[in-house]
C-alpha cells in the first residue's frame, strides 16, 4: 500500500543528538480550516486525502502517518544579540521529508503540535491568530516571488491556549526546503562539537548545494553560498516593504528562505525606522536595519564554521572574512537592481541609486504609502497625466513633483516605449500585499465569530499580487487612521 505522504527522510539519519524523537500531542476536536491544494499537488500528496478525516487527524497531530519519523530539531542562537546555547523546536515537530514532483526535497512540519524536550516550560501549542498570520504571509511572500517557507494546511484544534487571554488553538503545517538555521550550526559550535558542525555542514551541502562538494574548500564555498542567498533575500524584503520583526540567528535559514512570521509586518507609509514587533523595544530589527542584522547573523554563521575553514585559526578567520565580504556588493547589486526595475529603468546609470534614494526620502517626508507609490508610478510612466494619483499619496505633493522632473528626464534616456515600461513596472511593483490591518481583521473575524470567509478571500487576493483585481480594489488601499496596526506580536 502506498503511503498517503511519500516520506523520504534524511535528517532523521543524522546523529541522535541532532534532535529529539517525539510524537505530536493529540488535540480534542480537530477541524480543517484550509488545505493548500496547489502545494499539495507539487508535493505529490492527494489534497482530497488531506481534507478527509484521516488527513485532518494527521494535520492536527492526532495520527502519525506511515513513513513519518517525528522529531524536534536542536538549535541554539543569538536572540536580540544575546547568546542562548539551547533553543530548539519547542512547539514544532518535523514529520519528515518529501521529494516533490519537481525533484526538490522539502520538510513537512507541524507547528503548534504540542510540547517537546525543547519547550522550555512552554505548552508547545499555537494560538489560532499566529497560525492564520503565517499561512497568509508565507503564501503571499511566495506569490511575490520571495523565497519563503510555505503553508500546506491550517487546522483548529478544539483546545484553548492561554496567552494574554484564552484563545482558540491551531496547528499550521509548514513546508520548507529545510528548517536548518544559523542557530542549528551554533548549537554544535557553542558546545565545541566540531564533528557535529562538520556533519551538519555536509548534510546541508548534500541537500542544498551538492555542486559545492567538489570545491577546493567546500565549507568556505558553503559560507559564500549562504551569504549570497541571504543578501538576495534581505534585498527582496526591502523592495516590498517587509519587516521580519525577530531576526534572531535561529530565524535565519541557511536555505535562504524567509522563516518564522510571528511579529512580521509590511510598511504602510515609508519609514526606514519602522518597528512593529512588540518585543523589539529598541528597534534592533527595524526595517532599515535588516541588511546590517543579516550581516551580523552571517558573521555568527562564519564563527560556527571556523574550525572547518582552515587548520590554523588565523587562516580560518581570513577565509571567513573573505566569505563575509561578499555580502555588501551582493546586497547592493540585488537591492539597487530591484529599485531600478521598480522605477521603470532597464539600463544602468551611475546616478540611479541616488534617484531611488531621493524618492524614498520624499516618500518619508511626505508620508507616502510605500506600496501604492511604486504601483502608481507605473501609470505615471505613461505620461504626466498619471501624476495625480501619485501626488495624492504625499502630504506635500511638491515633494513628488520635484522628484518626478528628474525621473522623467532619466526615463527619456531609456529604450522602452511607455506601454512596455508600465507593464514591466507592474510585474515588480505589487498592488496587493498582506497589509497589517487586513491580516488583523481576518484574525479577529476567525476568533470572535468563527468566520473564516475573510481569511479565504484574503489568501485568494494575495495569490495574484501583481494583477489588477478590480473586484478586490479595497484590499490595495492603506489603512484609515483608526485601522492602523501599531504593534504585532510573536504569539508564543
């Protein structure tokens, strides 16, 4: 008989101290909220089976499916700059791995599935709100073209969890190309377990970067590859106004995927100092700080790899510095290349970076909405008659007018005709993002009224972020003053 989920596990073959074997804790009355049918098809899993009572029992943690080897991964990390030698999966259990129809190996993990040996006195559960938030935002990030973990399913548990108040519980089924983090490497490095670091690095190379096995120094090559992925990732975050909110090293995946969406948020009005996360009291992870923090996290990764980089410590440090030096140029190329595309520019001129920065400064001074400013620039690129919609976003429209004069002079040097330019801009400037007030409204409808229709509708809209969707035009609008979300919360 063929297993309903075609597991092909490798992490469970690593040494026993890499994880703790633990089964999910059953819940009282599981009820399906949503199955991601498209993702299920990619994974080679029958969505109809996932939606059946047997499948829902698996998604809730009430039944361990054939071929699964449930485990909680060990990892450490720096949290808000503070060294924490042991963290680990405290409310998540990796069921196993699946090789999808595209040949890509992915983890299938239950988040909110009960306590593990790493729970640190926590209940191991997830409240419904964070489950819905992660489903919405992770799938939206994927639709935006940003590497991200995915959401395969969300279920209600029928149990309550206690946070600031009593809340309904949920379980998210999360899918990732792996859940290995910078903090996973730190777990072994902090213990002086060089063999553990080497085994983990070999596993990552085999799983994510098999071409590096033939490099003269595979571990140095791995460092460089991870640095490149993370530089590209944080550039993409900035280009859509995303703020992760809790960029600890244990939330930094070596796969280059965005992982853990607890207190994340998207900019409304542009502000590089914007912070939404209630636990980020000093703005360490503010929107504009994210590239520097990623470099800091990657330095911790390089430190963990030091014993593998060279036989002598001084030589290893030199190799690590070379790998880390890749970050700045790689980020600058990804970010300013993306910013140039958002402005409708296809050729590269020296002043383009300053032109982009000047727009952002005008947006900040004028309180202009980040997403809508860039989206409406596409219409303005057709001709000055499109300026009115952009000007309306600025408290002082003269700020836009002064910049637009420079922008039009630059556009005049470009080869694209206006219609082609507008189409190209619309492909990189989304109309729809998971606006914070919309996400919160969905969560409140689910908690207060057991109404999931707003959740389903928002997921549907965000699956096509670059398309004009007239029927859902309201979802593109920024919040009214009374709708603004000023803080987001981790949910643990």
